[in-house]
């Protein structure tokens, strides 16, 4: 039998930069582990830091067997919506 595949897309997720941010999202995904294959797409947004131009950085990591892909949007003006 094929296992259900779920892609979780979230702006809230504990990561290296903010390890205590929204731990309930990670708990939710871990609870689904026995029943489905889960991947996480974390959209991390940093508004207007030191740079001039908006930048997108990509990273991958594994936490407890979960594949986490992070797109970090840096230096995006607050008036821009992603």
C-alpha cells in the first residue's frame, strides 16, 4: 500500500535561527510520522536588515528523520507581501 505523502508549508517553524519558534508545528508533524511521509517547506522571512537588496537563501536539514527545506527571505520591505 502506498503511504500518504504530506507537504507542510509554514512560515512558523523552529529552526537554527529561532529554535523556540512555534514548536507545536514540529510536534504536529511528528505525530503524523507513523501514518505518512512528511516534508516541511519553511518560509522564513526577515524584514529589512542590513542589506540593500532582497535576497532568498535556501537550506536543507533533517530533524528526527524529517526533511526540512527552508527558504529564507532576507531584506524584504514590510510593504511587500510574500
